[in-house]
């Protein structure tokens, strides 16, 4: 049997990294709009920096893995944590 696990170091073929990154960013934005967490102002600053530098969603997520994890854990958002883990394992 051939191993069907995608190798992110060879190719992103068959992995929707950009689509999944966009989904996670939408989840982040939704939480930021309704949360009073200390992380909100941090992410607002980091997103402004990202825009100025022209970095995409996947780059932002890869750069913010630990802080994103802390924020989603604080909010107990298991779906966002699962998607973050998947992105980390397959795309970052």
C-alpha cells in the first residue's frame, strides 16, 4: 500500500492551504469582533503589520501559531484549534 500522506516539503498539491488559511483567518476575525480578550489588540497590531508587509494569510498563521493557539484555547474553539493544527502539520 502506498502512503497517501501529503509531503508538504515536496508539494502542496492536493492540500488547500490557502483556502484553509482563509477559513482560519475568518474564524479569527469573527472572534476578534466579539471578544474582549487581551489577544485582540495584539492581533490587530500584527494584522496591520502583515498588511503593510504584504504577507498572505498562511505566512501570518505560520508566524503566529503559538499566539493563535493560545487565543483559540482561551475561547475553547475546538474547530479553530483543529484547523490550526491541520494547517501547522500540512502547510507550515
